[in-house]
């Protein structure tokens, strides 16, 4: 079996930055075990699998090297980029059916915009295990589903953070967003997901489903410019729209190839 494969760097306009995602277009679904094996072999934070169901409509699933996840922003952006830039999709808007409901992607100038569900955090007490794992006490802690939102005082603190990944891996829930006000943007962030097999994710679109409502309320406006300050780094433009979040960014193809199974 030969399958097309694309490696796309998402939330960036240049290769070797942003968050790399694998994209595998399929005619029909492979067994779950095989898709998990492909994601493990790729070793990327997510590999997306897409199946066309009609004009501008596709089913979409995402796998980390360890598990299938319910929502992934950068691999959705990468999938839309592949459909438009590599596979000749002509629709102006792509709709993906996913485990998180319908997700839409629109072309905006030289970028793409995701339409995702808003997932605001509720204030929560910081457990000692979280503070110990981060090595600092956040000024604000919230909880949004399986993700902690931890807000620090400065972008420099976020960049300098060196969490204890072994302690993070024992947290329940086990995913952590760390954020702070930005100097050359509205806010910065980093994201850690050891329970999904990802010690640190380079750029995380889905985390901005939680970051956007927090910073929109704190800053008093709905349109925001964000940077994820991982080693690779990425840039996002976010907008809060009631119970939905617009998350825009760019993407670039790094590799075209064939999987030989």
C-alpha cells in the first residue's frame, strides 16, 4: 500500500519553525492501530488523517505518537493547507467533521483561520504537585477540561521556565498551559502535554481555545495577537466570537512523500 504523506510546519511562514504536523490523505479509514503506528513512526506531535466526504467536506482525526486526541489546531491548519496548496481543493471554506464537532477553516489573505470551540478555564486552586512541577507559583490558575491554565507575571518568566517533566507526567489532569502578558504581542504561552506523549508542544492551536477567552476578558478586547515561545516558536492571531474562537496563522510545506506500508 502506498499513501501520500505531507510534512507541514504550521503557525509559521518559514520551515524549521512553528509546529510540524504530518498529514495523510486517505480514501477510507485505516484500522486505528495502523494509524497509531504511522503516528508513532513519524514521531511528530500530531499526524492528521483526512478522508474526503464531499466538496469542501472531510473527516479528520489526529494521533500523537502515543494516543488519539480529540482536538488539535496546528494539524487542522496543516490539513487545510495541504488540501488547498497540494491537492487542488476549490472550496473557499473547508469543514472538518471531528471528535470535537464540525471545525471550519477559511482562507484569510496569505493565512488560514480556524473556527474552533471556545473552552474557557474556571478558576481553580493550584495543587502542590502543579507548583512543584513548574518550579513557581502562578498568579492565576484555571482548569479547562484536561488542561491547567497557569498565568505568570512576565513573558521572560514563561521563556525561562524549566519544568520538572517527570512531575508534570504524574499530574492529574496532565496538560499545562503557561502564559503571561507579551512585550511585542498581547500574550505569550508554552504548552506541556506529557500524558499525550508530548513533553512540550511547539505551537498549540487548541490551547488558544482557552487562552483567547482568558486574555480577551483580562484585556477587554476580542482581537488578540499571540506568540508561543517554545524553542521553534509560532505566531497566532485570535478572536473571541461568543462560544467560538478564530485562530489564524500561516503554514508551509516542508516535505512531500509516500508512505510504503
